[in-house]
C-alpha cells in the first residue's frame, strides 16, 4: 500500500472488496443470467467492487478470476487501491493494446453480460463486434443498495462534517440583516468548512436558495443575491468521505416568520414525519412517497410539491432505491436513504426538510443531526 | 430574466444562443445528414445551445423551431436561462407525460438524429421504439470546438481566479519546511480562494501531488501527506466561471533542487516550448503531441511521459480537440487548448508544466499567467 490511500487510514474499518467480488462471482456462478463473464464499465460499480478510484477502468469478472484494465496513468494507483481485492491489474498506455488484452481474456467466454444502461449505444456496437455481449442489469448496483457497517461509518462521518460546518455558518446566515451575506458566500463557507471538519469534499453542489424566487426552485444554484429580512432560505448540503456521500436540508426564515411561513414550515415538518414513519424494511418505496405527499395534498398544497420524497445515498448521491410516486422499488434493511419533502411557490419562496437515515429492522436510524430553530410567528 | 442569472450579470458579454441555434438549424436544413430533426440529450450540448444549466433536459431542434423538455423542478429556471435563445419550454412533472409531448413533437419527423455516443444502449432502444432514430455525431460538439469572444472572456476570468489563488497559496506551500502543510491543505486553500477571487467553483478536482510516489502519478488526488523538503510538487488547478473551465499546472521543488530535479525541470520546459511552437491553425493535433514528445524521447525519457500533450477546454474540462499520438483531429483558430508535458517516475516524483491557450491565426495567446520560480541547483 502506498501513501495514496492514507486519507482514511485508521479512521474507518477497512472495506472488504474480496468479499464483494465473491458475492458477484457466486451470482454469476448460479448461472441465472446465462453469462459466464461480466464486463463492468461503470466507474462507481468498479470502485465498489475493487476500490479503484481512477477515471478510466474496465473490469472483467469470471467465476474464478477478476481483472481490472486501465491506462498507463493509473497502473501504480490501481495496484495500491485494489490490493485487498484480489483483482489482477492490467495497465496499457495504448487504447488498442488494452482492447486486445480484454478481447484475449473474453475470447473464451460464451456470453459476456454488460449493463446496457451504463454503455453508450455506440460503445455497445463496438463491444458487440468484439465478443458475445448480452444486456444484463448491473448485478453490482443491486448489491450496492444494501450498505455494510464500514459504509455507514463513512456516510455518518460525511454527515458529521456537514453538521459541523452548518453549525458554524448558521450564525453568519442569520446575521445577514446586520452583516449582509450572499447565497454564494454561505455556500463557499459551508464547502470550505466541511473540509476543515474532515470531509474530503462536498457531496454535491451545495444549494443555498433564498427569497421569493430562488427558494421556489428545488435545485437552485447559489448566486450573488444578498439574503435579506423576510426571506425563506433553503440550505441543502452534504459531505464526501472516502467516496461516500451525505445529504441534508435545513430551511430558515430570516427575521420574524409570517403566519404563512410558520404554518407552511409546520406542514413540511408534518410531511417529513409522515415519510419517516413510513420508512421501514419491506415497504414499497412509492408508499413512502405517498405518506409524505398525502399530508400536502390533504392541506391543499399538493401542487407545491415538485419532486419525489427521497432516494438512496452511497457512492453516488442519487442511487436506488428512489421513493417517488412512480417507483417500483422496495425499501430494504441496510438502505441509506433521504426523506426530503418541500413546498415551493414563486412569490412565497420555499421550505424543505431533509434527513438521511439507515433503514434498520426496528426502524430508521438518523445520520444527520443539525438542530434548527423552527420558524415561529 | 430572474435573479437566477445574476452571477455573471454585467461581468461578461452575453452569449448569443439564438445565433448558435440558427447555425445548427442551417446545418440541419442543408440536409447532409438526411434528418429533419435533432434530439439532443447531452446536457453540455444543451447548455451551449440554449443556456439551460439544469440536470434534466432534452432538446428537439427542427429547421424552424427549438423546444426544450424538462421536469417540474426546472420549469422556472429553464424559462429564465433560455430567454434569449428562442427555445420553447415544455415542463412536465411526470416522465410519461413528458415522453408523450416529445413523441407528439417528433411524430411528423421522417428521421431524428441522435448522438449515439451520448445515449446509453438501453435508452437508444427506448427512443427507437418511439420514433425513427438515426445515429448522428453531435453537430453541436463540432461547433463547440471553436470559441467565440464571449467564451474566451469567461475562460480567461476562470484562469485569472486560479492565478490569483495560486499566488496566495505558493508561499504557504514553499513554507512547509517551517510550517508543515499537507497536500489536502494546499488543495482546500486553492479551491476556497479561487471563489474569493471570482470563480463560481473549481474547474475540476485540484491535483496537489508531492514527493517520490504521489508526484509520479499524473492524476493523483490530494491526501493528508505532509509536503517535505526535497519533494517535487505538481499543482494542477483551474477555475470555473459561468460554466467555462480553465486549466493550469505548475511544478515546484521544496528547498534546493538537486541536479536531476533541475535538469528534468529544464527538459519539461523545453518540451512545453516545443508544444507551444507547434500549436497553430491547420496542424494535426497529433503533430502538436509529437513535437513535445520528441524532446523527451531524444533525451531518453520517452517512457517517463505517461499521457497526451493536451486537450480542448470549454464547457467541459476535457473536450475536442485532443492532441495525443493517436488523435485524428486538427487544430483550428478559436480552439482553446492546453499544452501540458510532464515526466513521472516513482522514486523521483514528477514535474509538469501546463498552460491554456486560445489559438489565433498569428499564434497561440496564453490565458494562464502564473509565474513560477524555476528550480535551480
């Protein structure tokens, strides 16, 4: 192991990539998909499977072997990062030579499973001209949905960095009436301070959305707008630790809340609690969405709710399961998911409450812990 | 126009999206590709064409019409951002309903061109079941290679933010012998200060690679390794302004350079100059790579050079033209490209020099301006 993996050394339990590979190999060996090789091209799947974090790799999984193919830039790094996985590393600087090595490896396979959602149509044609491909939904993505203790530990650390940064930045935000700050100022300080509190990075582009127009956009990007008295403000912020994301949203009213602001904050809070109450192993993801949504619909605010109620979080900030009304997925123990209802209307602004939970057999365990003062009249 | 576009208001010349759409429509009207509609799904292409910056959109270009389809989260933002483009906005919260609207629009097209490198194989199958698709390399990507004055202005501002941040951080780096800093510390300060100097964000994950192992990896990610006397250090940093990227690398020796360090820095500098001298309109991109590479090969260091000599920069950090030995592309006036030779060897570390240029008829104009003290014996 080189110094390249020092970032997390000693901070967290190691991730057992060899065990993950064995699970995928046993899925392959059970032969349910008729393929005797997997060609994995999605870089997140590759990271989960082997530990490799570079930007160029392809992995071939056979029943008794795993090989990672990459280019000359990443030879050293691949060896260091995948040391515990048992993967063979093949590094070639020339693309043509790399392809030859892959083709030689796959010449003996009767069927090579490829995730047709991760590969472009043009690339699919290129692969099909080289070996016998079959579309196969990613076995790795299925496994990725259930997090082990080592993963939850990293996600919790990412959430803690966001909690610590927001605790420092909240007073700056609430002080904007006396010492004006912009959305971008708040964003810049949050992302800087998450790193000072141990995050490798932000989890996603931080949202700081203020006032009657910006806060009405669920995915607003921070601008140089100064935050002023009377604004609703939505802050959606998460940290990144060893590749794992966190996700949290808090909403504020600058100065004294109006009756409408306080009432709608209470309504969002009730929707949030209904979503959390519905979150347990075995339920349909759509039922979690329905529970949170019903609170808004019953209050006559159904058309102020512009998105789904949550999503899985892990090596990607948005991953399965997704709890929207159209979801066909289910919630399982070990899922790490958000609950994040919100209300948006140009003129009013917006309010959203979001926490991150690991789903346990006995109910959801919260990973985000920032306490915010509820707006009151 | 809402406040959402305030970030760049008044700072830069406006981008004329309507003119860009007319160019693509005229390419379509010339009929060379046999298609009477384009279905654009690549979000960077969509941003270049219309100004829309959200994370979900599809654009249909007809000879006399342009429509942007997005979901309910982005209706307001799409209207604001694309106001100057002439695009019609269609926002639907339900995916099925959005698809119906697209299908209705394309029912009358005899052939719909789709970039088969931007669409997954699974998605291609879904589109092909709905309307008459034909694979068509992106007309937008071809146009994106040549930057107009408004784009160069933004890229230059992004480069200036990186110059200003690095000027502040260089003394912190060089002072590590007395006041130790880690790679991650240097990275965190650079990215924070770029924003204080006007960047919206970093252009890419900043590289700070130090010492005999890390600096030997061209794409190293910063760790908590403390930078020490005798290290070679590679800093690869760029800013992001209104979606446009910059890219620059500087290399350092901490303390007094050894003879080998000084000699190899000179060698990288000579390779860099050869690459810049070769950079002019009309040449093959591969010839630019060959000019820089030859300096290393002639000195016996060919196998220390692990990557291509440069790439285009714009709304993406890596875009055409790519100047590698395998490139089939050419350099054109208006391209914004890097020249970035380097040498890497575990045990020695690494050195890279990279600047960003806009290619003019009378030669390359440099956009990155940081002056670094060359290591000397």
